C-alpha cells in the first residue's frame, strides 16, 4: 500500500482488526488523519453512530485522498448517509467475483442496495450484477465513502496479502491526490463570508451558475448575484473554496464559529 491504513471505532480494538494489522500494516486511531489515508471501520458502528458522528466521518471524505471504507457486519435498518443504502442478506454465496472477491466469496452473506454506486474496479459486482462494493463522492474532486460486503478481516486474507493490498489500492486510486491547502487568511473574514460558506455547505453544487440560481430561490440567504460572485472570488483567493466547494479548512472554520449550528439546521431542512 502506498498510503497509511487506519482502523477506526470498534474495529481498532477488535480481534478482527489484528488480522488487518498484519495483512495491511494497519494501525488503530481515534482521530481522522489529515493527509492521504484509508480509514477502515465496521459498518454497523457507523450505522449506529449519532448524526453528528456520521456527518463528521462523511465530511472527512470531502478532501481528495481520503478513503472511508466500511466493512461487515451491518445493521439491519437502512442508512441515509451520505445517501440511502442498505445491506441485504443473500440466500446463497455469490458467484463470478474477481481477484480478492473470489477468495472471500464463500464468506460473503450480504449485497448492497440503494444509491451507492459500484466503483470502476475489479470485483465490485458479482455475475448477477448484485453489488459487492458501493461508493459515493461528496463532489467530483472528493475522496471516497465506500462500503464493501467482503469480510476483509477474514483469516483467508493472511494467505493472499498481496491481493488484499491490490484490492484496497484500487479503491485508494479512486480518491484522487491529496493537496496541501494554503493557509487561509482568516483574520478579516466578515459575517457575509461565513454566511456564504454556510450556504455552500448546505448541499453540493456543480458550478457557479447553480450557486447563483439557488441563491435567487433561497428563502433564507439574501445575497445579490453580484455580491455572491464577489464573495466566491474572495473565498477562492483565500484558499477556502475550490470551484464552488468549500475546502476542509473552510469547513473547520465554520464548524468552530458561531455559525456552526446553521449548517446542520439548513442541511436537515433541505433534506425534508
């Protein structure tokens, strides 16, 4: 592996985590790393976490080079972050896998349904097109939120560590290159800057015109088109926005400010 691998949550101290420590040289962590990294966790731990923790983990994948990978076991109920998805029980072992999927197929008992997309990598689906690996990006240049039905913690991976590393490497390759963000000039940020960042964090946008159109119809935010374009230009120059997407630094600034509650409130309102 060319990136460090971390075990998060219950997986960090579980006996299954020790298999991944041996096969991937993974290390336990209670914090999310800043640089390029793969963070592995039990899916049911993510599904059972509160909204704030789920949002924190998903938001970490906003930065390129970040991979959050959830492993079995799964909770029964469907999940809604970052989009709707669910792990359903399979009646029999799947067929037609590639590489590592072939090795672990006899131990697979779930398939993924919902809005996660199968990534472009070997073994993401089975011969019947049921999904074994699902992924989601917060924006086109983001890292990756991913879920797999493969029990990567199986003892079987100790016999094929190279295949496990190659499989994980294929996912990591889809996360893009981590970029060191310039230190933002925060001292002179005004309320309008924070308000505009809150708006940009409220949902994904594809381009500047979509941002402007959404502002025109917003019952909450009152920025003229000219003001919105000017704020966007300023925030880009400060390194707080890439395209129309706030950087990790921008997110941290807002979440450490008095404006933090507005982000969650507006996201919840827009999802209803």
